[in-house]
C-alpha cells in the first residue's frame, strides 16, 4: 500500500464515514497503482470481480481508457460499493438554465486581439460550484474527445445532496480564493489557493466550501489525461516531484436520501435522482483517481548565467498530443524564485507564439504587468497575437545597468494554460462588464529607443 499522509493528524476514521477535515489521509505518488479500504479486508483476496464481494459489496470498474490501450497508458480503478452507480432514475435536462457553460465553440467569438478580464465577480446569492461554472473559451470537440475548455468558477454555497460527473473530460481545478472540500467516490480531498486538484473524467464529486465563498479557474481536458512532463537534460529530479501528488483514501457514507446526480455530457447538464449517496465506495484499487498537488512544492529551474528561459521550464502537468513535443494543453506555474541572470532583460520577453496562452493570477503582482492584471482576473493571448511586458515594466527593467540578484517572493503566484488548439471566446465571456477594453493601452507607451550608436 502507498505511504499515507494526513492533512492534520494521522488517525483513520473508525466508522468508515467521510472523515472530518482534521483526519484526512492521502496516498503519495503520481499515477500509482493504489490500494485502499475503509473497512478491513473489504478488497477481494483474489481477482477483481468475485462471485460474492466482502461485506456484500458490488464490484464496479471505472475505465478511463479503452480496454485495448497500451498497458503503460491504461487508466482504470475497481470500486467496491454498497450500491452500484447504475441505480438511478432516468436523466433529464437540468431544470435551470446553463447558457454560460458549454463545450460547443462553433458560434463563439473569433478575435486576434489581446483580451484581459478584471476579477470575475463572486455571487452574493447562494450559488454552488456547478451553477457557478462559466465557460471563457475553448476549442475542439467533447464528442470527438479532442481539445479543451477553460472555465471560471465562482461559488457562495456548498453542493448539498448533489454531485457532478463530467463525461466530457478531466477537470484541473485551480483555486484562487477560498478553500474547497471535494468529496469524491474514491474519498475526500481538500484544496486551497496555491494548490490544484484534478478530477478525472466520469468520477462523481461534490464541492463544499470551507468558507463563505470561493473562486478559481478550471482547465477541462477533452483529450487524454494530464501527466508529468519529461525532464530531458534536467535529469531525474526537479519541477513537480511525483511523490508530492496526493490521492485520497477510501471513505464512505451509507446514507439513504434524495440525491441528485448531475451529468455533464457534450457540454450540457442532465440530472437524475437516486435514493442514496453515491459516495458509498468502501474500498478501491487502481490508478484512475482524483489527486491534488501543492504548487509551493514545485522545484523551479532557471537561467543562472544570462538570458531568459522559455516558460515551458515551469510546466507542472502536460497533456500530450499525437505530435511529439506538442501538448494539447500544459499547466505552467510562475513560482517564487531567484532571478540572477546578468546583462539580461529579466521580465518575460516580447512574444508571438504558435501556441495560445491563457493566464490567471492567484495572488500578488505578475512580473510582466505592473498594473491591470489582478488576482481572480485573466488574460488571453491567441496564436501569433503579440504580447509581453507593459510599458512601466519595460522601462523599469532597462533603467539600471547594475543587476543584483532579485527574489520573486512568495507574495506572488501566476499560472498559464498553454494550448495547441486555438480557442474561441464565448459570447458570454466577451460580453462581461469585467472585460478590460483598454488593455491594449498598456503597450502604447512603448517608445523608440533606437540610436545609430551601439
């Protein structure tokens, strides 16, 4: 069994109920074959699907890849549960409008302009995680399992007796404000700003707030799964360590209730009723699991002599495409670090990119923008659209010939979703009052410094 880590105290729940915050346990490792049980000997002694399971449980396989996928890329988990997930009423379209959530970008806005949003508002009325999801942009097709979507979430209430299962793809959740308690079929994960959480396709989960409100970003991957980037010449260590990824241990509730299962399918929401909690998995084993990662544990690499490294050196997770070296999407973080390069323009360089760059700010001030880019906001620079430091950042960086080592401290944390498919922006996102219509002006002050003298 994998090594366990407790979030506070290392005492397992005696009853098997969903544990309290102080007793959450986690299993270490990325992509491991985990084995966990909330009651002793709840896993079959032999095989996956015995005639009668221990404790009278049902065996159910959750497949995240095709049966015939190469073994190195297989993702699947066997669940041993009190009642199977198939026990529910028929699905019907959800009884509230969800016009701002979509996986269809055929009629979305196409623009080469630089786009920036001020912080997305947090609702004052009760809104849970599902109702607070808002699609910003995306590309590809959920039906064809190609591409991605980028969402914001803003919530002021916990999900109660309801859960979400996303048949369209994998959710990478990046909290910006407010702690979340994510209850899944495989156990409980708590995540806070400066941490991330990944919920694989199809796993049912419910989001509770550990405060009055929460806001953050979501990268939804229609294609494949997130994995760790290869390190190449870096060697065997660095960036995100596999040991620092945490998956939950089995925890269950045996509870009769009126429960709503929400199913996201081809960008639309459907709901079905059932008479019990779906979080009734007593034991499980496999490698298809939710997981969390603390971005504060990221080990950055950087230039130590001269010049500016490309941002790919800060990749936490990647979703490879069929083209070697090209990702469907990368999750890149800009962590606290020393900058020591000499005779070098240290802020991010001016850039046009064949890839697309969606940036968010978790806290503090981003090194490439002195003003305007705020925590809870976002920017989008599309394929070959020019971008780079604003005027104030540039002038400050070139003003002094002496460059002492400088520390980009823990008061700032930005990230980027870099994507291969060029996204279109939803009409709802382009129509927000938080769109910064004057974003382009931050570069208008860049003047000519040209001289014929070297």
